[in-house]
C-alpha cells in the first residue's frame, strides 16, 4: 500500500489498522462510507483483498469472444426509430462453420474459454445452440470452458425458442455442457 498518499489524508491512522489487520470501529467504517477519496479507499480495499485472499498473485483467462449475431428483437425496434431515412447497419449471423473455424484458430493460441453471445435472435434454431456448444466445441477441446449467453439471452432462449421454464433451460445447459457458465453479468434471474 502506498502509505505516503494515504497518510496525507484523513485515513492515515485507519490505513495502519488495515495494514496490521486490526478490526476497524463503527466510527471508522462510517468515515470510510462517507468519504469521497476514491483513491485512498481503493488502495486500502486492494491491500486488504490481496493480503487476505490472493497475496500478490493475479490470474487471468485467455478467451475468445464471439458475437455470433447482431440480430436482436430489441435492437430491431430501436433501429427502426433511429434509422428513419438513413442507412440501416448491416445485420450478420455467423454460420456454425464460421464459429467453429474461429475457435479452431484460437486454440493454438492457448485459449481456455469461449465467450459467446449474440442478442435476442428471433429465429435462432435450437440445433445451432446444441450443435455448436455441445458437440462441435466439445469435439475441438473437451476441457474448453464455455461461457455463453447473457441472462436475458437464456430467458429468451427458454421462453421463445425452446419454450421451457428458465430453470429447465439452465438445467439443460448444465447437463449438456459440464463446463458451462451463462455469459455476461448484465442481468439477473429472479423468481417471480
């Protein structure tokens, strides 16, 4: 921790407590909460997280991001409003062979994960989902981690394409793809 930067601010004594892993008081916690010194707060939080959890180690995932389509039911509605009288952007959808080619080219580079999203495609075929992820990508590397579909995409696939409850859709993914995680963290599933 850069003690010189923090010792000049109001957190000088508090950063010493954090560095020595002493418990902070309620008043200390309130001072942290009310502070607008994001640099000092960030440095202290970073120091605490590194000493408590990971020491000074960092890790990363080498992945290949694939946006397999920009065709989206939500996008089309917005596009109509924005593009009245002007050129409409080119829509695209990767063929299964193109997705496989892109992943195949990335494997020698050492990828361990494929991150694949594509919006709320109105006519996505069930076979594309299961064939690409379950059979084709698994055949390339059975240990490949597949992070596919944002929470809203899973909901769309469940309700509009597969016509299943969301829970069953996630269970289907889990059974078919042992190393699967749904994609972006933009959405959350909630029980209604």
